């Protein structure tokens, strides 16, 4: 609506700019302070308490009930870490620290509230990043990008 109004005033087509940001943008105060100027912005974070997958919904509901506040990234990472350790203990029952270390390294695509987590033989967690956007003044998960096939220039056999 605003774009059409600007185009009408200027008498020409206007191409909007998409703002890109980091996890610091994942705050309701962003939309309160910046309003329409951040509409359609894209940013990332490791956790989104407004996620609609069943693990996140259950976690956020329980966290709010127990702590009377929304969980943040450290809360979600701790929750996932405890669930990974619990799963390993229940399924593999490692007897030594080395067996536990090896079991953690085998974790692949663990479905947590921070996304899928894998260790793939290393000590560093490989996690999905949440891509978020602002639509109608509120933060939402961005839809996955529509990937285009790479284009190859046509050749007519000449160099």
C-alpha cells in the first residue's frame, strides 16, 4: 500500500530494498520502533519462540508456564543439549566418558527446538539457522527460498 502511494507521488516505479540483519533483530521492539520501514526484512537467529513446529510450541508453552517469560536462545540450546544427552543415556547407556563422547559424535539430525542438530564426528554442533522475516508488523519464520536452477549460456558451436 505504501509502495503504491510512493509510486503515485513520484510518477515512476519504485523497487523496494530488502533489509538484511542478524539475530539482534529478533525482538518485538524492532517492529515497535522501526514500524513499516522494516517490513519484509530478513534476518537469522538460532531460535524463534514463535516457531510453529510441535517441539517448539510444546517447549515454549512449558517454559512460559514454569518461568513466566519467553525462552531465549541459551534456554533453547540448553534444553536441546539435555534432550540429546538424555536420549544417548536411555538408548546407548554409555559406561565411560569416552563411550559418551563417541555417542555424542554419532548424533545426526536430532530434532530439537533450535532445529536439527548434528555432530558428524566432531565436537562442534552443526545446527540449522532460523530465517525470519517481518510480515504485517510481526516477526515470522520466512518461507524457504525457491531455488532456481543455474543458467548456462546458449552456444552456437563458435568460440
